[in-house]
């Protein structure tokens, strides 16, 4: 039976038993901080099990996309483990229990109408003292006692080991169904979990029966397909074997099951499939959390390829094969194939760039360790390897294990922390009681949020938390650490969905509490701030007042974010989906998917489009409706986002519909000025735009205008003529430098800034002003704000250069050629000893350089008087003379005392100063004599 058919049959079977078919949850449940990836079918129903949500049904069935990093080392080695796999499940929320769960599982597996597995192949396990389940297997199903095995809490309890080790909370025994295959394996295909207890504290007597019992089952789709298809490993089933073959072809080898290459190809198959599914949901490889998991999977697969001789990206070429096999169940995959392949290719090529050096280093480390009898890989070394060569520590650990070496994780984490980087390794968030806020949650389920309608409201002060403790009153005004206040209802928006929390004040009789931030925690809204007056007391009436001006600025930014999102998709394509956002006071940051930088033209079009939507003054409406309705109306749904049901949909005119809990304007026109400030990359495939609205956009525009005006002032041109004037200024500077370097004279026509007359006629549009400033900044390679200063600096350069040139002109025959003409030849060497009246040291050095550049063997000594109390001597010799052991430093040192000075320098160029211009002639003669001696030596 084909895999696609098993999936279909399972869901149909449980539908026929009254279950509601629910879609798979996303792979990365952003709403559940306790896991990075969805590990099982039950996770999306956690709140259903706990009775925290209103139940529209009490029986559900799903096919869930799962990813388990814990199984990573089994991949390729065991026949039955993947990282990414699909789990079929049926769930009861206080509805049916053990009897139905067991009977239905058996019926589905063995009935001719369904999977028709030979019952003789199946055995089951139950928890040690779960007589109830054992009884059902024996009596209802008719299994003989020898086919029902009793196992301990580590095998047949969920969570594993819970009775003894915890955690506290909902738990229960389970019963697993095993298939005995033709290859000698007993494979667990289905686990039935009976959540019937609440664990409270340590044993004994710590398991209390739950009033409402639940069922949670998980059947591995690939494992079931494997046994039904009679193949030796999951990797040989109809939807996986073609990927293995495709991998073999890309690698250029033959797939042989029981070989090193075979294992590698299976691992590659698994990892490419997992990464394809994840990148498709916009989880890109990166340095943290789930992104890091994807990076690690990809790099490990790259290493496998590398060990089979590959040196260029290859995983990306397997992506189409994955899509081909998975598209029946996940048709959306076909829309993102190219993007997914490109993201994977980028990550591969980065790693291929450093992998050889990384592996060589690892080899060296292992050899040295063996020689020194060290058995544990140094964690700091591993940290360095990750940072320098991108070798993930887990991969390093595996390679170490293959060489029988241990790995120092603590040392690794310490080293990474010292580098100020998170260690990447999957962190397990422990759920449980945490502190005063959790205590509040037990009493107060939900704080009523009034902020959509109003910014000021009366409420009751419910809780005060100071110094990590609940207290019923607080009187220390102005204490340093923040105090948290919880009300029964509040207009304050707690930070979420990218929108920052509100600030403002909470006042009551005789006190004032300044709110500096508002956060959300589950159903609670927490006001953080400081008591500035009087005494806080729980139970008193208060007035909560949000800082309205700030709130209004946040609303502008939030509505502008939706407008921008729409424009991005319109101009870049539907892939340009939100990856993250931050909405603050008239400031917004928006991250979205796009592989390449957004071109200047595209960005302009996006900005123009957004401004037009603002100008169109379209109404903004928020409404709460069932998720299905919102989808029907075409609301934008994001991958990786878990939406509540019902949802809040924010519509703007009829161009934008997003699901959003944030606070918006009533009309797009209220956004006011809007401007995109920057566009840049944040990580592979993710771009970031920062934009301003309202007041800040206005201020920014004024600043832009003023900056350009200052530059225009410096240049004495009109605003829009600034870039052109900068271009000619830059040309002039360059030209003068060239002239100076070649020793040419200053000509009267050149070297002067062309001055255009100031245009007084029309005022340019803001777009033109902005474009002019950007163009100027780009030409000068500075930030826009620095343009005027840079222009001023260049003008100063121009003045200096002109002066130098003038000086050069005044100093008469001061050119390299003129000096060379006066050279005295000694053997092969041109000796030039001359006074360069009027030249500054800079020019003297340049002259020496120019002479040397003309080639041949040269010894040059230039001297000049500055006023009547200073002398400058500069000497230089060509390379061949240096090689012969001559030194310009020695030369100068010999002569300088004559003019009452000293100095020195390098063998090829040296400088000295003196105090006696009257002795200049004598010094020049001495310079000649000295060089003659030096050459003769
Ligand atoms: P195992 O002990 O074989 O790793 P498990 O006890 O971790 O399995 P459960 O957590 O009970 O498995 O998951 C329910 C079902 O999901 C299993 O019976 C199995 O069919 C399937 N499954 C679990 N882990 C994997 C995996 N890594 N790859 C493929 N299928 C899996
Ligand atoms: Mg397992």
C-alpha cells in the first residue's frame, strides 16, 4: 500500500469514528516556547488537553509534520528513524478512553477494509500496573497473554519516567504496538497514550486521577508504510527510495544498502527532506534556535557529501526529488521549490568554502590528542572551529566519538559565552512554576484589554510585584528596580506581534505610577514601571492612562507596516513574506523573505506605492471572525504563524487583509509622511527594511533637506545641482593630485571649481531632494548626514592642493626632469644634490619619488631653507643602492650637523631638520662629497 494511501485511510477511518480532521500544525510552533520544532501530533492540542480553550469538538485526527532533533544520531543507522517524519494521530479530549482507543487501533491495523496487517505479526506492551489496558488487549482484542508485555515507566509512561522523576502535571501510561518484520526487527509503529493522572510532587501517592481523561496516539507514517510494503527500512518506501536514488545520482555513486555510502545517502535523504520542509516554512539556516538546527542538518549532510568526494553544492539538486515525493500531501511545496533550493545552495556553498581547512584542523587536533593521550576534545577549540570554519559542535562531537574521543560541552558553552554568542545547542525550556507572575496566573486567568477602544480607563489594582515578590502594598517612592502592576482591565497594550508595549501612568488616590513598558504573559498584561508618588495598594480603584501621543505614533507605524507588506509582495512577489517585525513610535522595522537585495528602483516603487495607499485615505477596519472565514475572505496567512480561532482581521480598503492583534489607525491617511530609510540583509534570504512615519518621517525629511542645503551652501549651487557640483569637485581634486604627482605646473584654467549660479526659481520636490542627497552620499561613499562635512573637507583639499601647486610653480625649475638634467654621473649612478627653494618636505619627497620612478640608479639630496631659522633636508637613494648597502639615513645624518641639526630615516628615504640656513651651501657640498665617498666604498 502506497504511503499517500495510508495517510488518507487513517484520517478517513477516524473520521468514520466521529473525529474532526484537523490540518497539520506548522513545523515551528512560534507560540510554544517549550519546543523548537513540533515533535508530535499532540502538541497543537496542549491547550485542549488542559481544558484551556473552548472545545468545538472532543475527538480529533491529524497527520502532523514532526521534526525530532533527538533522533539525529539514529538517522541512517537504524532502519526506522528520521528527523522529519509524519505522525498520524487520534485524540480524545475527555471523550472516549482506553477501550475505544485500543479497539480502534486494532481494527484499523488488521481489518481487511483498512490496513489488513496479519495479526500474528503484532505484539503490544502496556505499563507495569495498567491492568485495565492489558485486560482490553486480552479480552476485547483477544491477544494471548504472551503477546502483551509489561514495561516500566521509562518505556511505557508519558512523559518517560514521570512517576519517579517528574515533571508535575498531566501524565499517563501508554501502550505500544510492535510489528515483527522479515528482517528480524521489532518495530514500534504506534503508541497509544492514556493521559489519566495529574502528578503532584514526588512518590509515593503522587499520581491523582484526572477528572477528564484524554487519549493521544501517534502512529509513524513511514514506519507503517515500511511494514506494509515489506521493505527493510523506512528509506526504501515508495516516497523515500526515489529520493535516496536521486541523492545517489547527484553524488555520482550507486546506492548499496549495507555500506558506508548507503548510510550516508540515507542521512542525506533525511536531512534534505527535513530542510526542504523547514525552509519551505521560512525557517532558514542560521545561528540560533530552530535556524541553527537546520544549519546543523545541512552542514552534516554536506560533510557526508564531502567525504564522498564532492566539493560543490549538491543538496540543492535533490530538493526537486523531495518535492516530487511530498507534493501529494503538501501541494504548496511546488510553489517554493526554487527558493528552497537556492537557500540550501547558499548555505552549502558557504560551508564548502571553509570545510577543507576545518577538517584539516580537526585531523590535527585528533592526532595531537592521541599523541598526548587526551581523551576529551577541548570545548574552546570546538568553539573556535565553529566560529572560524563553521563546523557545528554536534558534528565535531560525532566525529570525535567516531575516533573514541569525548567532547567537552561545558567548555564549549563557556567559550561561546565568552565570545558573547549563544551556544546554539537546543535549549530545553523547562515549563513549570516560575515565580510571582505564575502565582498570579493561578488566580487571575485573563486581564481584560480595552486598548482597541480607548486609551484611558478605570480599573482595580489587583497585584503588585516588587523584588520578585507579590506584595499588597508598596510605599518606597523612586526605588531603583522596576515594579510590576497588574489590573483587572487595562487600555495598555502589552508588547506582542512586533508592536512595542504602551507607556503612560496609573493613578489613584494619593499615588502615581509611571508605566515605562507593558508586556504580556499568557492572558496577563503586566505594567512595568516606577512609583513616583504616594503609596500603592492592591484592591484600590485606579485610572490607567496610556501616553496618547506615543500610542498614536505606534498606530501610524503599525498601519504603515501592513501597507509596506502589501507593497513588498506586489513588487517582489508573494514570497516576500513577513519574517519578523518591530513597530515602535513612528518607526518600523520589517524583515521579509527575499534572496537578493532589493534594487533602488524596486525600493522606490515600493515606497511610492505605499505613499499612494496613504494618500488614498482608505478606511481601516478590524473585525473578529472565525479563522476559516478569514481565510475565505483572503486574509494573508503566514507560515510559521499559529493563529487563534476566532481571529482578528485588519483590513485596509480592499487591498490589505492581515490577521493581527495590534492597534491600528482608522484610516490609512493618518499615517502621514512615510519614508523608507534603509534596506539591508539580515541573514541568508532575509532582507530588512526600516521606515519612518508621521512626526519622525517629517523630522527626517527636514533633516534631509537641511543637510542638502548645507552641502549646496558650501558649493554655492542650487539643491538639485549638488551631485553634479560634487562630481566636478571630485574631478578637480583628482586632477590636481595628478598634476602635483607628475610635477606639472598649475594651469590657470584648471584647478578651479566651476561655480554655477544659484537657481532661485522652483523649489524641488522632496523626492528630488532625497535622491540628490542619496546620490551625493553614494558618490562620496559616506552616510547622507556626512555629506556637507565631506564636501567641506574636499574643498579644503582643493585649496591645499592649489597652494601646493602654486608653490611648485614659484619654486621654478622644480620638476623631476629639471633636477635630473643637473645630475652628476658617478659610475652608473645619477647623483642629484640641489636646493629646492620654496618646496615643502612633502613636495621634496614627491620629487625624489618621481625621479626614482623614472628608473636607473639614483642618489638624491634636496635641501631648502624655511624662513631664516629652519632648514629641511631630504635624501633618497634607489633600490639598487640600498641593496649595495648605501643608506639615505646615513647620508642625511652625516650632513645635518653642518646646519645645526639631526635626523634620520629609512635606508631609502630620510629627512632631517636644521637651524642654520646660512650654512646651506656648505651642507650641499658636504652632501656631494659624502655620496662620492659612499659610492666609492
Ligand atoms: P522510538 O522509541 O522508536 O524512537 P518513540 O517512543 O520515540 O519511538 P513516540 O514518541 O511514541 O515514539 O512517537 C509515536 C510514533 O511516531 C512511534 O510509534 C513511531 O511510529 C513514530 N516515530 C517516533 N520517532 C520517529 C522517528 N524519529 N522517525 C520516524 N518515526 C518516528
Ligand atoms: Mg524516540
